[in-house]
């Protein structure tokens, strides 16, 4: 991991710690209660250590975040970077033994014993150095004195307080080679209103997750908390860094204990029984042959048959409940450029002697001052024309394309190139529920726009419902 990636990982970790204190407005007593709770928790650092963070440290991070935003959480570049700071093996082994002998023994006491035993000179072993070494060895005081923790997740008190997000294997679409392709349904549910933003994708990967989350933020504003499972996409640095930069607290359910994700799981069952089965029948009979057609039918169903209909639990339509904005928690909209920048991929490259780098087979010119240095680049995998370059915490602008052999990353599917050839049409014997939903959704949209839909041989006159 490069120094710049390490700094970003540290900043993201610090935001995860302070997120409950900065993503919403809090009263003094509530803030003090949350601060005490955060200081008592165990945290997993980017380098694998398990620690507790002191309340004063948390307060200092909060102050820096309020003053400078995400950049205020980036650690300063060490002036002694590269210096040898490793403890002698004999000293570390004895320190581990002293901790195991008495798990509650403090680091300062261990250091003093090492000095009295003659294994270390006074002042030779620093408290933070030994503390980090003990954490890496799995014998930190926080780890050995771990307490049982229980959580209870209730309904969010207002829109955008908490979103749940998940992915489901949903449909199977025939490909041009005769094989069936799996379509994945990614959904994001607002816990308070039950409003859902969802979409089908041909892959279960980070770009699809990022696309869906950006669509949800554009449609509803940003959430205070995003709650997900422990899948690879949801544990990725891409999502963690994006949430940190956007000021969203990212939470994960415990492995094999999906408590709190019941609402999104229940919605997937609803989608499966009310849409997926109908859509798969149309696919099997050749009525739906492309992903674009699936999206069209699904968008109509989601708009007309779910978000616009009364929910059995809330007794209100998700659209209506989402519109009930809390006066103390207004909708927070995100600038589109900032939203796009938050989800850029991050990689490292070594600049050549002539100040060029290679990305996905493309060559780019960078600032000559970066020659022979290891730099950090950020880019959209679907648009390799723009590459952002940084080194040692400083922004060096965009790289200039010299040769574009590829316009998108080989690690993502190419953008949709249009409709594929339709398969031979087979008469469907099933009642065309989704066809009726699509027509009804069209009627609703015309009515909402205050426009008149002219009669057709297959529809009631003047757009009326027959």
C-alpha cells in the first residue's frame, strides 16, 4: 500500500469512528452520551489492530473534520518516514509475556518492567510503539478484555436517517451465445419510508454498487447512515472511502447475524413474488430479450406497484412518507461533481523517466516533477479519458492522454451499446401482468404531468381507466 493510500485508509477509519457525531445535529447531552459509547468500543484499524480510541482523540478528530472536512482527517506526512522503529525481538517477546501474565497490565507498566530488567534503556521504548506492537500481536488490553455487546435496531425516525442496501440474484436472461446470464438486483431502501431505489445489473461488482448508490443519492439526497452486509462489495475500500468523503456513516451487520436488515430482505421477497416471477416468465417466452427491456418493465413496476402504493406496515405510500421531511433534519443534496469524485477508483503507478504513466493500456503525460515517483491516481472505470494524479498528499491535476486504446476499464462491462437482436417471439400463455403495469404506469405519468393521452385501439378513450 502506498503512503497516499495509507493516509486515505487512516482518514476513512477516523471518519467511521466519528461519523455518529457529525452526520446529524445533536444536543449536548446526546453528543456526550455518544462520545462515551464510541470511546468504549473496540475498533479495527486499517493495519489489523484492535484498539479503543480515547474520547479526547475523538473530540480532536471531530474538530478537525468540522474545520476542514475529509481532508482534516488525513494524517500528516511523517518527517521521519522510512526510519527504523521496530522493537528488538527479545524486548517484544518479553512484553507479550508480561501482557499475557496480566492482561490488565498497562503499557507504561510493561515498559517500566523492561527497563528494570535491563532489557531496555530508560526512554528507549516508546509507549505508542509498544502499544502498536502488542495490538499487532493480538494481545492489546482492549482485545483481551473484550466485553459482550448487543444491539437493537429500530425503525428510523425520519427520512434519510438510515438506508439499507443489498444485492440479490434475480433473473436469468439468455445471451447471444445461448447461455443464460444472471441478472443481479441491487436495492437501496429508506428505513423510515420504505421507499426503494433499485436496478438490475449484469454483474455483482463495485461499479454496479456505486452506480445504484449514486442514483439513490441523486433521487433522495444523502443518508446519515448506510447499513449493509459483509459482502466483498460492501466491505470494499471504494465504498468506505466514498462514504467518508460524502459524510455518510457506513455500518455493517455482524457476519452470519443479519439483524437489522429485515426490511430490505422482506422487500426482496416482495420483488421476487410480484415482479421477478412475472418477468422470468416473459423472458422464457421471448417477450423480454434485453437488459434494457427488463429495466423498463421494472422501473414501471417499482414506481406504480410499490413506491406509489400503501405499505402494509406504515399504512402510507413510500413516496408520501419520503416527502415528509423532518424540520430538524432537512434533505441534504450532494453536488453531482462531488458525488462522482467520491466513487473514483484509486490505484498507484510509478512514473517513468519521461513523466508518463500507463493505465489500462493507455499512456498519459503527467507533471515532469513526478518523474520516477510513485503516484496515486483516481479515475472512473467507465471513462479513462480523465485521470487525477496526486503525490505525497498534493494534487497534481489531470494526466494528459497520449494514446487511448481503451475508453473504459477491462474490469467492468462495456456500456450498453443498444438493443440486441430479439429472439423469435413465442406466444405467452401467462396473463400479461407486467404489460398491464407498464401501461398503467404510462397512464399515471401522463396524469401527473397534466397531459391528455389520445385514445388507441387497445386503450380506453382519453386515458381513462376501464
